[in-house]
């Protein structure tokens, strides 16, 4: 299986990247997609992945960092894409929960990244929190024949799921699904995700699956099998079948 969401630019991973990767491979995680939060990190992980054939990367600006998006950012992102093509543009989108950047800054950066993704025929790697309707409105304004991309770390309801699926989006599931405290909506939505729209991710080092015993201090790509096991249980299929579907989906969307 492939972990489609790892925040690799983290000291716990970078201090011994080879060990991080080997632990992941030994756990059955054959590769990872490293997600970018701003242009500086985009450049760093692009370089980091050059010598690791089973590491891929996104390029983009997270809504938290939208305030860092400037008049020259489109040109800089285009230059990075020309140097080595990413698997997606992002992590981009809207986050009206914490508003580390203003709504106006987020919307502007998001719409410019949509234009970049369309220009380069790349999928979107989407982040959304407390901004579902606004996200839908913007995506519908820019796309008329469906959206190529994934809703990263989906945690919403069946209704939100249906709206994203109607746009043609893939759905990324993290260890949130293993959370007995706050994962109920997601658990109820899982059976309604078509097998051909489902992707698996850890969002490591965040969102540690709470069903791991003994419980580690933080998340790691090697814990993706716990996410897979819970999703398979909720869908009523075997883990092997689930992995086959998600592998095909990962290849179809990103590669």
C-alpha cells in the first residue's frame, strides 16, 4: 500500500530518513507521498525525493500559510513544477476553523493554485475544514466536467461525502477513522465511499490511530495498516481487497 499523505519535513523523520523509510517498507507501506505546506517546504521536499524512488511529492501552499502567497508565488511554483513534476498541487484549500490566514488570503491562494493545477494537468491535493460550502462553490466555478483531485484527511458526514463524490473527487482516509471519541461521522460515511474513490493516508506525524496498543507517542507511515484494517472492517471487505482498490486508485490519480 502507499501512504498518500506524510508530512516528511519533520525532525523525527529527517534525522534518520532511511530508518523511517525502512520501517515503513517493513510494515507493508511500499511508498509515501510527501505533502507540502508552503513554497519553501515544496522546494525542500522536491529535493529530498530526488534520491528516493518510492517517495513522491506535492507542491503548493496550505491555507494556513496562504498569507505567505505573494504576487510572485505563481511564477515560483511554475518554476518548481518545470524542474521536477509533482504528483499534485497542494496541499491547498480552505480552513476557516483556525484562520491562520484570512479568508481572503486563503481564497486567493487557493484559486491561483487551481489555475496552476489546470495549466499543468495535475490533480489537486485538497485541505478543507469548516469551509465545505465555500470549497464546493469555488471548485464548481473553476471546473465544469468534474474535479481531478483528493480531499485529504476527510472527516465529514455522509452529506459532505456525497457532495465531494459528485464532483469526482477521491477521498483520503486517515487514522481519524480509528478515533472512538470524534470519528463517528466518518465511520458512518466509510461504507458510502465507492471502492474506486478511496485512498489511504496517515498524515503522519499527526492523527495517530487510537487503536494501536501499546500507544506510540506520534504517528508514522508504518502505522498505515491500522487505518487500512479499520476501513476494511467498516466496509465489510478484506484488507487485501481494500489494498488492491486503493493501490489502483493511487496509481490512477497520481501516476
